[in-house]
C-alpha cells in the first residue's frame, strides 16, 4: 500500500512539473497569451491553486501587458492614421486578456502567495482607438468614392469593401455609411445588355429566342454585374453580350432496316447413355445413366432504326458598348439526336438476346419536327451559355 502511495505521489509531482514547464515554454517563446490560456484552464474552479501556476500566470500577464503597451506607444508615435486599426486590435487583445484574469481575482496560491496584476483602463482606450480606426476607414472610403466618380469602377468596389470592413469591425450604421454603400454599389456595378442574333441564313422558330432569353437575369447577375434583356432608360450599358447562331446542320431523316438471327443453345430433354453393345449403362446403384440433350434454337429479327440530328453552332460575342468594338468571342455548340429502335421477330422467342428483348414492343415513331428540335437545342444550350458568361474574365 505504501508503495502505491509513493508511486502516486511521484506521478503527481511529475505531472505538476511538466505542467509548469509547459507554461514556462510558452513564456520563453514569447507566447504569453498561450501561457495565460494554459494556466487559466488548469486553475479555474480549483480551490487549492499551485504556487507555480499562480506565479506563471502573473509573469505571463505582466510580460504580455508590457509588450502590448510598448507596441501601442510605438504605433501612436508614428502618427500614421492607418496604424489605428492595429492599435485597436491590440487594445481588444488587452481587453480580452484582462477579462480572463478578472474572474480569478483575488488570486492566491494554497501556500499564501498572492499574485499582483496591473490592469489598465482599457475600455476607454479601446473606444478611442476604435473611433480613430473607424474614422480612418471612413475617410479612405470617401477618397475611393471620389475616384469612382471619376469613372474608376474598381475604386467603387474597393470603397464598398472598405465600408463593410468598417461596419463589421467597428460600428454599424456609422455616419452615412449606408448612403455611401449605395453609391459605391451603383458606381461599381457593370451593366450588360444581352441579345440573341441569327446569322445562319435559316429561319429559327420564335420559341428558340424565347427559350434562350428565358435564361433569366437571376441566373446571370452577380454582385457587381447586372444583365439586361432590354435597354433601360437612364442606365448606361458597359458591355453588350450577343449570342449569335452561326450555323444549323440538319441531317436527313434516316430509316435503316437490319435482319439478323439470334441463336442460343438450350437443354431439350435427355438421352440414355449406351455401352459398346448398345445396352443402357448402369451406375453403381443399378440405375440407368442419363445425359442431357442440347439443341440450337433460332429467331429471325427485323430491326428498324430511325435517326435524325440537329446540330447548332453559335458564338458568344462580347462588345464594348461605348465604342462597339468586339473584345471577345467564344464558340458554343450543341446537338439534338433522335434515335428509335423497333424490333419484331419470327421463330423461338427463347433464342432472343437481352438487347433484342429490350427493343421488342417498340414501334416506328413519327420523326420530330425540325422546329421542335431547335427549341430543344436552345434549352440544352442555356446551361452552357450561363456557365460561359459566369467564368468569362473579360467583363469587369
């Protein structure tokens, strides 16, 4: 029993020393907040706190505070407005650190050692640096919007992101950020007119154009791109995207007939096995020996195969709406294929292959109208067209 107690005491001592060494390593590598988190997690809720832990927490806290105060002093001394974002981040870090320690105070080890922590009035400092950081971003957004009003669309988008940063990190509804975001969105949005044309020298059904245009602005619009299917009063277009049908290939309606024979071998009863003298052979129990009899069966198949195809080739052309210059062109194509098999047979149905069986019962069908196949081609093109426009990098 004494031996077990000694082993337990030794193990506990090793664990405590290991824990203290872990906190020490954090401090020695400059990860003071890591040391604080480590120690706090080991002493929170504990009545008898180890002196080593209390002293490690005291040391790590003081070093972290000294480091951050020096950093703030250096950043403020540089007198650069953009430094206030860094200053506020440090103030928030100090605030979080003090909030971790405050619930533990007064902190006293089980041997009576009482830790001392020097807090700063961080709430006031954090409010001041937050206001200055917000002011910096606000003025930055104002400068970006001024550039945007001179025609710099990317500056407008940058202004919008700056204002979002201000709202997410510092203040909601700060001054006139809502109005500035509206202006930034308006100035940063690219307006695109989408049209469909036919240069194939063939007549296309009206439904073809309707199906292409049914792609919808919701499928094409993105945060900074707005598509239009008609010119809108008061909206100046930046680009024109035109899907032009260049070529339509229509294959003739073909009917091919094929006659073939399916053959298979099946069991058809049995025969007695005879010996050299023509007598029926017997097994060891005296029973007649039989063997299976196989025969070939046949079925003559008449297959009718119908085909018709429509292939449509077009291009996605992108123009600068201000001068009419084409700045990009990509080819798109699709094919609609009609196929139908119809089969009948004469002979033994058991001879039919699995593929033939699948086609049995089908009958020849009326060929689809070319106009209907062209409308199907429009439906098939829509997702390809949408993807092409989404990934295109020409439109800014």
